[in-house]
C-alpha cells in the first residue's frame, strides 16, 4: 500500500539541495503555467516548486529534441503535474496494489481458434465515458473498475451511465481496498457483486478523499456484476482476445517513471518501464500505426489524470513487446 500524501517541504529542500539558481528567462513561462493551472504557493514553497518545475521542463525539452531526431516514438509535454517530483507523483497518484488471489476466480485464456479484428476501439462504439480526474488521491483502481463496469452496462442496456468511484472508495474497505491509498480492481468488482449493485456518479459524486462513510443507495442501482474474470497473467494474446470480445478491460501498468508522467502523444515505450505494476487504467482498444516507416502496434489505455494529460486523457502503449510496462500482468473484467 502507498504511504503518506505529500513530501514535507523541509525534506524536499534537503532532497533538492537548494543549490540551483532559478532561470530568469523562464519567468514568463512559469507565471503562465501557474495561471493556467491556478497554482498558488507560499513564498517559501514557490522557490522549491519552481525548481522542480524547471528540472521537469528541461527533461521534457531534452526528450522532445531527441524525439525530433527519431530517437523516440512519443513526445512529452508540461502538464498540471509539473511542480511534482517523481517520488511525490507516485505517492499521490499511483494507487494500484498488485493482487494476491485468495479466492478461486475465472481465468480467461487465449484461444487458438479465436480470430480477433486487426483493430478495436470501444470509444467509437459508445462504450466509454468521458475522461475523469482522480485528483490528488491514489484511487486509480476505482476509476479502472468503473470503466470496465460502464462498458458492461452499455453492452447490456445500450445506455452509457457514468458510475461512482466514490461509492467504491467509501464502501469496499472491508474487502481490502484502501481508498486514496490504493486498491484492487478485482476487489472493487467483488464489492459490486456482493453488494448487489453500484451507484451512479450523479447520485454519489466524486470527492477525491477517503474520509466519508458508505452512502450506497439501493434505490439507484446503476450497475451490477455476477462474475469476475482474470486474464491469464502476462499474456497479451489473451488480453487482446478479452478486449476484442468483452469490451473495455481493467489493466494495471508501471506508471512510475518520468516519461509516463509527462507523456503527451505517440506510441509510448520506455526502457525504464518495468513489469512492477502500480497504476490502474482501462484498455479500450488496440491498433497499429506507422512510426518511422514501420508498423507499430499499440494498446489504447484510458487514464484518470484529466484530459490535459496524454492524447486527451489516453495513452497509446507499445503492444506485442513482451508485456511492456506489465500491461497484461493484472488484467481483469466483470461480467453479468
């Protein structure tokens, strides 16, 4: 499980060493960034945050310079997380806990007989709600779970209903989920199954905190599930078949690296990406694009870091490259 919420200012000062002089040529850019994302600081904190932001900006510019020379297949951009160190980012936002399976579950294996389409995009079929923002709360697991359930509801009813992450945060602790400090998609599905339903976002809105008690309203049962399937661990072939035949599937990835935090566009692949997964996302499809004269396959993953991040809130992650970033390590989906 994840630790406390933010790195104390004193510790951050010590980590940074407070040696770097701020670049005055970036004054206008800094003020513009603060204004764009409504950032306000005490005078003491501002110098520290500015230094973190400058370091991040320089790394982004260096990567994009390399990308323009053909060294990478994706670009980075400054975003609303620009004043955070990688350590803070991982503490605050990456709240997926790799599961230890206690109960027997249904396993989805790849079938040699099944032929999948060359590309799939459930967004185009109406299965996917708009991109959400988890805020400074490690609740990615809840957003991944609602995404899979939203697809299931659409498949059954033809109605796209935005479901409540807060309902999962407040009510699934007894199953081992830990609110803003991490959780499991499978245990979110288990809660919905045992509870006999989940509320809509409209009835049970998101607060980005985990201090309120459970307020589930059985009168507003907006989703349900009766079975939980795990995709065969590490098998991209099984994940492809699940995404093609079931709909959006919950996945977890290693989102701990700098390049993931500031991803903007293109097909993401990084030598720093491990199979140690820590962030819940939603696989909504897959496809292939031309990158530098050759075909590159990718997964389409929905994130919960707002539309500012990535390709309007999505990332295209390298597919078929030995389970890159652990995308097929902890995939699961609910069924009725």
